[in-house]
């Protein structure tokens, strides 16, 4: 019996898929089809697959062409499968020409001609309207957004806004995107959604006006400085059925989600302590070091360090204390936040003028999770135990600078029915704003 194997995502099942399965079936007597899992697709950078793994399997099954369906969930699996299932022929479409030649050592490799003019990517694009996005602020973050949005289908950047004419003009020249200066409302009229990457203190005003105008908002953190303002924005978004997402990039990284799952899987027992540290020395001339009102370590990085704490221990802490090392202007060079919970405790540390080991340690009753710098991108983490010889290492894939995962979440929430994301909830953002409020009160007093 000649056994054939083929693989694919088979998202939004289409004629091209049907054709390749039927041709693959004809190559032998028994066809095995490997369908990728969501996690595997995410890891290899296919970030906006629409159908769930089960739906995609069901669609392959309904063709009646597969004798057996298996799941593909990790790199290197093809070689394993070919040996395990005693495969004679491996086949895929001609778009993969050459990529799988290395499998010739294990079986025959055949590239079948791809059906022209159809693909899941095309269908995903035609299924949803293009989301026209405007960028507010043309500073450091805007070019990164422009770079990363290319990897998310359906997002189109149409214009930018910056009240400062000079820097706006430079941006327009370099990226060839129209930039509005005074007319924020006019800018809003041209977009379906905004990405807010302006200075911290302006996020709230821009976000509120955008939501009032019926536009979806993705804002750099913090979207507002007080709990009451944050709640107001979320209520407004809910009332208008709009997406409001805060840009704490780590929250959307697949590796970080995996780390949270590992920590909560029981492997390390009950979680008792979370320690997160993020420091990045800023130039003494930079905004982070010169803006006594809205600069400093806390406003830059506290949200990143509070994120794993709220995710793992919840937002219902019993007590919070904030300590800072200030410069002569009263701005925090280094801040430590200590949280006490009923069942545990946590420390968040951040710095722009003091350098420390940027790591995340999640301590449990059986062991601990350790993610070294840059844990906020989560490319690697390990689980360690009392026995120092036992170490489980995890190395999730991470693509680009990670912004694409955040943009992809934004697009999928705009296109989907569910407006909220479990990856970063309103409750978590509100809890962060509560702590921001305490910090800002202290700063005002000084
Ligand atoms: N395929 C094909 N003809 C097409 C589209 C896909 O023969 N027009 C084949 C691919 O070469 C692959 C299999 O179908 O062997 C599954 O491909 P998959 O990546 O799931 O489909 P695409 O439509 O190419 O998806 P995407 O646009 O997301 O890359």
C-alpha cells in the first residue's frame, strides 16, 4: 500500500485545498492529512487564521479524501510522521517548491501544481473590510507600527496626526503618508481606527475623542492616568461597541501566554510570589529623564512589570506600597512596587536611571519559572525545581519586534463579534490605573 502525506492550515477551506487533497489522494492508496494547530500557526508567524483547529479538521474530514487526519503542532514533526506512519510520498503545493527537498532522505517528495487565483489569505482579505488606521504621534513608535503592520492582513495605514508641524512634516516626507496638524477631527474622519503613540499625558484626550467619533482605539500604555478616566474610556467603548485595546505588547506575545499557562499548569505547585523587573537606561536628555511630570521609570515600564503579577495573582491585592529613587527634579529613576495578597506576594521593579537584572521569577510550592531578560518578549523561559539537575526549557518563537501580535489582536477584535480580549482585560487595566493614580498622587505631593 502506497502511503501519502500532506500538510496545511486549510483555513476558510477553498477550491485550492480540495484540488490538492484530491490530487494527493490519487498519488497513492492511503492519504494522511496533517492540520496545523492554532498555536503552531501563531508560532510560525501566521497570526490571523480565522477557523479554529477543530473547524479546519472538520472541513478536511468532510471532503472524504483523507483516510486519516493528524495534528501538526511543532517544527520537525514532518520527519517524525514520515517515519512513524511509514510514508512513501510527501506532497504539498508548488508554492513550497524546494522548501521540503530535505525530506527526500526519508521518502519521495512531490510538489503539486497550486490552483491559481485562490488562497486563504485572499479570502481573509475579501471577507473583512480593510481597516483604515490613523497613527496619532509620529515619534519613536510610529515607524515600528508601520513596519509590523505589514504582517497583519486587513490593516491599512492611511494617515498620521501630529500637532507639531515640523516633526509631522519629516514623517510625511520619509514615509509618504499624509500628516494632519491642527485638525484632529478631520484626521478622524479619514480612519476607522487609531493607534495612539503620542506622549503619555495626551493619550486620554485623543482616545476619548476617537471613541466619541466611533473609531476603534489601540493606545500605547497608559491610556489614562487615573482609574476614573480609564473606566470612562472603557465604558464609552462598550457603549459604542468599539474596540479599546491597550498596547502592552507583552500581553499579546504567544510566548508570554505560554509562560502563563506553564506557570498555572500545576508544574510549580501553587504560585506564591511573582517578581518582575524591567529597566532600560534612558539618555539624560530624553523625555523619560527630563519630563518631571510625565517621565520616569514608573510611567514607562510599571505596566509591563505589573502585567504578569495581575495575570498570575489577580487584581485583588490587599496592600500596595510604592518606593522610588528620585532625581533632583523629583522624577523616579527607579521604582519598586510591592503587593501583598491573601495567598502570596509580588514585587514589580522598573528603572530608567538604575540598571538591574531584568528577569521574571514566578515562585511556587514545587518549583519556579524563570524568564531572563528580555522576558517581556518571552523568547525563552525555564521551569526549575529543588533538584538543580531537573530543568524544563521552553523556547517559544517570537517574530519581528512583537508588535504584530498586538496589531493582529486589534484587527481580530475589530473583525470579530467579541470586543474584549482575555489577553489584557479591562479589570487588569483598571487595576494598573489604580496603582498609577497612587503613584501620581505621591508625585504631585513632592
Ligand atoms: N494550495 C493549493 N492551491 C491554492 C492554495 C493552497 O494547492 N490555491 C495548497 C498549498 O500549497 C498547501 C495546501 O493547499 O499544500 C494547504 O495550504 P494552506 O497554506 O493551508 O492554504 P493557503 O490558501 O495557501 O493559505 P495562506 O493563504 O494562509 O497561505
